[in-house]
C-alpha cells in the first residue's frame, strides 16, 4: 500500500461517523467529475443541439458575404460604443 493510502487509512479510522459521511460524499464527488462541462451535458439532452464528435478540430472557415454598404456587425459595434 502506498504511503498516501496508509496515511488516509489511519486518518479515516480517527474520524467520527459524521466526518466519515462528509468525507465519503467528497470522495464520491471527486470520482463522478467529468471532463465534459455542465453546459455541454445539459445541451446533450436538447434535440436542437448536437454534441461535436470526439477529435473534431472545430468549425470550418466561412467567408463573409460581400455586400454594399457598412456590414451590420460593424454598425452594431459602433452603436454599442
């Protein structure tokens, strides 16, 4: 057994029942953590959104449309300033 586990084991033996319950709850929380953000987990259940495939590098590049006049995005940015 590693030194860290031995130390943890001896510390656990000295805990009260309430402290042990709190420690167990913390340990379960650590083991359940995922690398997927809560937002992505929530959106995964929404049929309007699709989760990106693993290993996907990102969105494809899109060229802006060429139009006459000032682009709306620039007008909006200037208006906000």
